[in-house]
C-alpha cells in the first residue's frame, strides 16, 4: 500500500492511499496529488539519509510520498 | 562558496576585534594610567564575536511544545525518515543529525547548524517553514526533506547568522543541543 501524506498541524494527514492493482485508487491519488501541489505544497520522496527527490508527478510505485511546505530564511 | 563565506566571517570578526585590541595596547603603552579604558576595549573585542555566536546558537534554541497528540504523530514520521542513531539522538536532544556533502548538519525547529569537515568551524543558519501551526517534529522534518532534496539550495535560502569556531557556539547552546553538537563534531572530524 502506497501513501501520500501531508505534513500539517495534526502531525500528518494521509491524503491518499493506493496500490498499483487498483486503478481507481491510483487515479484518485493522482488527482489529490495535483490538488496539493496547486495549494503550494512540494512533494518529496525520501531515499534514505542524504537523498530525497522532489517530484512533480505522483510516483505511483513509491511507498511514501510526503507533501511539505516551502522553507524560508528566518 | 561556504569556504569563501567562512573566510569573510573570519575577516569581519578580525576587523571588529583588532581595532579594539590595538587601541588597548596603544593606550596602555602611551598612557598607563588609562589601563582601565584599555581593559574596556579588550572586553569589547571579546564580546562582539560572542554576541554573533550567541545569535548563531539561537537556531537550535528549543521552542514551546505543540499539542502532545500532533507532536506524537509528527515524531513518528520524523523517526521514519532518520536512521537509528539519528533517531536516538533526536529523541534525546530534539535535534536531528544529517550527514551532507558540506558537513554534518544539525536541524532544529527554526534553523540549522552545519559542522564543517574537520569539526572546528560551524555555520549557523536561520531557516524554517513559515507555518506556526506545525508541531516541532514536523518543522524539523520540513527542513530535513528540503536539505536532502537540495543541499545547495537549502544553504542558499537560509540566512547565515554566524560562521566561526565551534567552541564559541557550543558555550551558548542548551545542554541537550550541546550533546548533539558534540556528536556532530566527532562525526565531522572523521571526514
């Protein structure tokens, strides 16, 4: 089961869950993913220490995709 | 880029301190009766770099905790992103350790501290996710993911608040952050 989670004031919220053998769930996840990007979130797939990739299309084979806000200098 | 920035900070610190030291020496030699004034000048020469270091240390200052439930959820996600050693360190100190190309990073809620290879110099960055509603661990996770995605971009977006000797910053940190800095320093010395 793959998950799309958004970091927010609750800790994190699961926005979508899907498996590759469930096309309607994948389609719903893609739509939710685009909506979150439109809301200003960045999507990241962490690949272990030192590595993460920002993605603009939902990587449907990733187990976890995290949505984060942009950072800014303080 | 970071090496040049570090050198500029060193030059700036020297430029701040040397006139006071020179003035103190000159006064003492020319008019020994003004030795107390010379002492004041020397104190100035010492205090100015200390104030910069104090500003740098603020990047790892602990912040008030959010609601326990949200923080617990956020902590779970952050723990999943960290390796075993970093997870344990974060649990003890509230600071996440991340090894990068530029050195060893310590990530707090409102900033990051980079221990450069060799472990003697640190760069303190003010950087945060501008959303006050996020629980502390989510704030750290934001910085962690941004750093992992683009280390150069991270160091560019962040505001450098201090660059200099690790010992100067260490004295200004809370005990827990000091422990994290020691671990990062040991890690950086091995690089």
